[in-house]
């Protein structure tokens, strides 16, 4: 009898948790739901739910994502002119994850003012061992939001090969043409390896 009672209470508690999660929380923002584990939600069912719905920390996190350019630490301190491939290379080294540069490809965007002052950077995408996809819409939406007059793009070659592939050259041409339509200048495209870099501008390909 005691065992059956315990099982019944346990079953009732599970139904209560499910009721609170599915019935009482139907309007919780999906972003908020994804930021908490199931166990934390169960704990919240015993607390004050109205406070949960107006969780200011969750709202702040969403706004931070939308205004990421002004929250990046490099936004204010970096005001020197980045007017050479070597300076761009040094800057990229300071923001790149050196532990990953020989493991997987990443693609970065740097945004500049008319004076070639750095406005901000954005990691556009991450790929695999020998390729990375670039979403033009995302890249240029970022550049426009930053009010960039010019941009520099960069990606790495985990293989250590500095020479650009045919796909790299084609991508650079497409980026230059797309940027021109938006009155944005593509200043350079850099390829990084663990020990060195390649500049499309220095090699006369831009």
C-alpha cells in the first residue's frame, strides 16, 4: 500500500510539473525557454511566475545580441588607422582564436570608417577543415548596421597553405561586386595560417 501511494504521489507530481510547464507557461518567449534547462523550469513553477515572465536579464540578453557592435570591447579603444595589410593581420591575430586556426576554418568581417578607423569586427561563420560558408546577406547587413565605408574580410587555412584556391578568388570577386553596389569598398581579403598571411590587395588581386 505504501509503495502504491508513493508511486501515485510521484505520478501526480510529474503531471503537475507537466501542467505547469505546458499550461501555465504558454506565452514564455521561445528565446527565454531555450536559455533555461527543464529542471530550472520545474523549480520556477513553485516560485512567482509573473516575475519569470518579465525577467529583465533575458530581455537584456536579447538586446545585447541585436546591438553586439557597441558591446564589443574593441569598439571604443581601437581608433588608430588600419591602413596596411600588416596592421590588419596584427588586428586579426588579436581577435582570432589561435587554438582553432589550424583546426577549422572561420570567416571574419572587419568594418571601417571613411578614415580607416576600425568600427568593429564580426565572425560571420565557422566551417570545417577545408571550407567555410559565407552568407552575403548576413555579412553586408552587418556592414550596413555598422555604417561601414569599407570592409576587410578574412579566413584561415588550417592546412597551412597560403595560396588562395579558385573558390577563394571567385568569392573575393563576388564580394567586391556586391560591396560596390552598396557603395562599400572591399579593401582586402586576408588568408591566415598559423605562421603567416596572404593579402589579396598586396598580390594585386584587388
